[in-house]
């Protein structure tokens, strides 16, 4: 397993500034009072996502081979492998098993997926190890995601988190995410040197729960944690960029909802999806600073 500083270095070396792509969605900025807790999606909301969300980027064999090289592995001569397809097939198999176990919207742990794929390749002789020692699967997975889905802070992200924290709001995360994500956002948003903090008990990642959005599991866990602190669901607002994955499950557990429409790459209105036909966010914003104004000033 990589040391956190090694993954942070990898992130900083392979991340470049990006700008959001504007949308034409009309904002809804109504007055909201009594908000005590603000929960965030990560990809497409706090971070610009090059492909819109984690795990959705189009990959190719070059990205796969480059990731293998990070772990000291080399594709054997004259070997024609399709790495992205192997990963895709392992994910599908994992999802199928989870659905048989009763999980409607399952999630995988990409470290485990990479272990399986690399073990198959090593055993078959499709790849060769160039050095002794254990394989750093976490570094492989992180490098692969950095190539497929580059990320960068959304404009005003750090300032907005600091404003909310200063105003006494409790902050947290509910996100489809992998282990890599838990180091990506703190690195890019420079959490260690900022005045905001995401509450450690309010960080819900799909790879840990094995339940992905739009399933309600992570939202239910958050609601239960907050209920134990005496916080009613109506005092919580969730900000995300997807009507199905974010607005629907947040609304189902009683949270207030805010749709972030600040980047065309990641905005998911799902107009033709009947599951969100009756879903209406309380707010629609295209700038994080506007979201802060409403939540802080009411």
C-alpha cells in the first residue's frame, strides 16, 4: 500500500488546471433558513471532473500499460491484451454478485479489481515484473484514474468551504468514490492548510459502504449519524450535480437539495428518466459562492 504522501505527490504531478464549461440552466435561489449541515458530492461539484464522474472516463490500452509501469510491470513482447476490457469484466462480475446479494446499486473496491486483473496477467505471463517486492496496487489504480479522469478544484471551492465552516455549518461528504478519492480532494483543495474541515464521521464513500448512488444507503447512514446528534433531516442540505444520483436519494431521506449546474461536463439533468420526474431541487446554482450566500444568509 502506498504511503499517503506518495499518492499526494502523484496527484500534484499529474493534475493540471481546468475551467468549468458553462451551462444554460436557470438558477433557483430561494431563501433557506435553519441549515445546520452541508453535505457535498465530490466529482462535478467540489472538483471539476474531466469526464464528468469517477469511473466513467474512456480509457485505452496505453493508459492501462502506463498504469502497470507505475508498479514495475511490463507487458510481455508480442502480447495483445485488452486491459480496460479486463477491468470492465471484473467490475461487471463483482456487480452481479452484489446484486444477487440484494444490493440494487453496488460498488466495487478498485484496489481489489486491480489485484485480480494483475494477478491474472502475471500468472498468464502477459506481464513481467521488473523489480522485486510487493505490487503497489493503490498506485496503479490512482495513476489510471488520473489519466482517465483528471480533476481540479471548482472555482471558489476552497473559499466556499471556508465561508461555510466559519459560519458554523458542519460539513460532510456523500460520494461515489474510491480510496484514491479520499486523498484526491484533500490534496487539490489543500485541506491540511485550510480553515475548513469535513467532519470525519460525515464522510461516506461508496467503495467503503459497497453501495453506490443513486441508492439511498449512504444518505441513510448520514441521516442516522446526524439524528444521533439531534439534527433533523430538514436541517441538512446536499449539493450535487446529478438529478438521479444526488437529488433523488437526498430528497428521499428528507434532506434539502441543491443542484450544482456549474459545469456542462458533469451536469446530469436526466430529463427522460422517469425516476426523477417528481424530483425538484430546492436550489439550482451555477456558482458555489451563490450557494454559500443562500445557505449562510438565508
